[in-house]
C-alpha cells in the first residue's frame, strides 16, 4: 500500500492540540480517519517468537533481556532453523498472517547471518509475511535481509529524543534512526513505535509520535507498547499510566499516521477486554497473538479469538507477497525519499 504524505509535517503544538481534545471528540476523529483507510472490523494478527533470548549487552531499562538486570530470565542461544519453522507453521494454523522473529542482540553478527537468511526464506515459503527484530543493522546487513525476502524490520524509537537518554545509554537515538534509514533504503517495510508508561511526560509521548509521523515515509507498522513492569528491571516500580491516556496515544497515532497499522503490542495481557475494545475503536488494527510476547506473557490465542468474536472483528488476510528478487531500482527510489 502506498504510504501517506511526503510533505506534511506535524508540529508538537499540532499534536498537543490532539491530545487536549475531549476524549469523545478525539475518538470520533480517530475512528472516522481509521474507517476511511481500513476496514474497521479487521485486525492484522502477528505472532512473535524469540529466536535468541537474554544476555543482551544493551541497557534498555524496561527490558528483562538485558544482561545487566537480574530478572531470572533463562538465556537461550540462537534457535535452530527447523525449530523456528515448526513454530511458524503452528502460528499459521492459529491464524497469524505475519511471523516476527526477535533476537536479543546489539546487532547481528556475520556468523549468524546464514541462519537468519534461512529462517526468512523458510517462513516465507510457508506463505507467511516475515518480520525480524535483531538490533542495529548496517547497510550491508539490511540489503542481505531484503534480498532474502524479509518483508518488515522492527526497530523501535522507544520514546522522545529528550527522554531517550534516561532509558538507554548504550546506543543513541541517531543510531536508531540510521538503522531505520538502512531498512528503508534496502526496500523493506518499517515497523517502529515506542513504549509508554516508562515514567515519561506527555510531551515525550508527543515527541515520540512526532518523530514517527514526520519520517519521509512513516512506518507501515507502529507498535504502541505499554510498559510491562518486569521485576529486576530499573522500571519495575513505576505507577501505571492512566488507561485513557494510553487510548489517547493510540488515537493520536491513528490520526498522525492514517495509513499505518497501529499495533496494540506489549502490555495487552494486563488490559481488560473493554480497554482493548476502546483501543480498537481508537484505531488500533494490529495485535500480537499467541502465548508469549518475546519473554513476557501475552493473552492466549483462544482469549483473543473470543474477544474478536464478541466484537465482530476478523483477522486481516495476508496481502500477496512481493516477488522474491532484489529490485535495485525500487531500492534507489526508496532511498532518495529518506533523510
Ligand atoms: S530491548 Fe533489545 S536491545 Fe534493549 S536490552 Fe532488550 S533485547 Fe537488548
């Protein structure tokens, strides 16, 4: 799907004005925009598998996979390709259209690339869309993943540029933007969002959404995560974010990025059915589905199916895959559209 505007930019004041709207007005606006771009009763469903767990050298304060925090998480090496494909097959049978594979790395090592490429090719052959999150990517690595047929690459901005240093010190905001640019230049779709409820101010939530919405091409997929407070991480003691503020974030993301899939992501397991329904009304149209969301619990697939049935929602069907070849022309034209 072609993405929205290449010229409209959002100021912080514009975005603040959206956050300040009366709740009902904001939801009405978001839902009106949502239904002019999407079937409002369809939700895209992705499954996420941790293909390499724990022992990450980075210091993201929310993350139980960082080697710096004692969270009791069991470390696991990079999974065997066959095991990943078995999980992908199961995900397909439970209704997922996209299979996301996540590794707790600062960045992938060259020695891991053949296995990674084999995973992408195998999952693709099962007829699923492919997504990976492996940390920072060089231009060469991004090109190799694109050549293997990777559809999406996930790399979150996490929060505003101003608050970022309070959360992560081992990589910069610019490192993240560079990886996203490498992903775009290689011709892959971008999945990028952030986490709310990390003790940030509303102005930081505004700053995060501004960064995402003002990209030359906004991310096709925008996960809005609610902090999952894992004991042993530095953020485990924080107060919960007001659920209505969370819904406002979803609604504002929908308004700023009308053609993107806005994903209700981590944190869903602690949300009531009613809160999730409100998020769908505010424009969320993608979820992770299955028992595990990397290393934290996620509502089991059956509960999701029941909720879908109660709300009259159906899983969005997968769009036909792009041909598996490397299109240098497309790559160049994408590249020129990025900063
Ligand atoms: S969020 Fe990713 S990069 Fe940060 S510590 Fe966790 S696994 Fe590592």
